C-alpha cells in the first residue's frame, strides 16, 4: 500500500494553485479583449497557442515530445476529446493529393525513394508498409484509390453533400479503407493497410493539426492564413476550401479565437480540479507553487512524472 512522503501540509493548496493558474487567466482576459476589439488576430493565435504549449510542458512527462505533450493536453483536458482524437478528412485528402503530385520527385527511379523532409515520413511509411512496387504508377494508383474512398465516405472537398462527416475516428477510416480494398489482388494489401496508414492518420487528427498548423506556424512562421472575420466570430472549428492547379481542391480545418480560448480555459479548469482532488502536482507546477526548497511539501509532488534516470557506463 502506497504511503505519502512525510512533509508539511500547506495552509491552503487551493489558494496556491489559484495563484499559479491565474497566470493563464490573465492570458485569457487579454485574448478576449483583443477578440472583442476584432484586433491583432495573429498575436491572439500566438498568445493562446504559446500558453497551451506552456501548460502542456508544465504538466507533461519529460520523455514526451512537444507534440505529444500538446496533443495529450488537448485530448485529455480540453473538453473535446472525441473531436481532438478524430481525423480531419479534408486535411488527409490534401496530404494524399499533394504526395500523388509529388510522386515523380520522390521516386526518380523505380525502387528509389527520395525524402524531401520529415513531412514526407507518414507517406513514406505508407508506401513502405503497404508493400506496393516503388514506381510512380503504383504510387499513383494506391493514393488515388485511398482518395476515392475518402471522398465516397467523408466530406473532404468543396461541393460534396453537407450530410457527409468531416471528421472520423482513425478506426472508422481504416474500416472504410479495408472495405474498399476487396479485389482479388487486394488480399495482401488489405491486411497491411491498418499499420501502413496509422502514422498518416495520427498526423491528421484535429489535435495534431492544431499543433502543426497553428502552434508551430504561430511560433516559427510569419503569418497564418485565415479569414479574420470568421476567426473572430466563429465558436467552433470550421473548414475552408483551398484549390491548387497541381492537386484536387480540399477542405482544411481552421480554429477560431473563441474556440482556442475555450480550450485553454477548459484545460486550466480541469487540471486545477484534478490537482485539488489528487493533491498531486507535476514537478514544474510544484516548483511554481511551493518554491525552490526541495524538502518542502514533498507529499504534493507527483513522483510518476519525475524524470527517469539511468546508469551510465564509460569506456575504459
């Protein structure tokens, strides 16, 4: 039976946590003021994504990547679990269409595969694990078939019926793909689809897209392209059409300011409630809450989130 490490109980844990989480409440108030004034949309995105990222870093495990911590925060604490875990069909459709167009550059010769950047990795995984011949023609056929299946079952491009869903859980998409690959020559490929598609589907979840297209773009880019009027007014994620002369038009997901505020507010509320109920604080939150004295209030430290050390061996 687990026992607590003896330590001094603070006079009021709720009060101390309130001071910590008020740092994020100030951000919410500032963002609300800018949205009400219909001003500084790019700065609002940067501010809210940075604070979500800070909260993810403060409460995540050391062995998690930034992306893993960010998406874990959104999935578990932001109040929209089903949406955050779901794949945006339009963004997935784009990725397939873009790489179908890029196939001639990625496969300069049959059997040879060229990687332009890490953004190609999910598609490279799909081509590798599917077992198809590495030729431009075979890649075109596979990606086109997957795109047709997506368009038949989901709303992923402009002009499609509104009744079609725009998001779906990865398993639903995989099941639709398996049903579409029922030909006599598809038996082997059908058995490989789930493993082959998984990284691509993971990269197109709504939580993953918020990290990649908004958090990363705001922090590392110059400007995120979106309609400012919709950004200030919409309350939920929305999909906008994008057309290209090189690959088919598609619908890509955008995140309005009020929704980003809701995500941050929900994360603050649910994390604060969890810490009050469990009386266990992640190491960074414990440091901000109780200060630098390592022997003070140790019973409130969540030891499960401490870095896992290891022995080192040196060559003689």
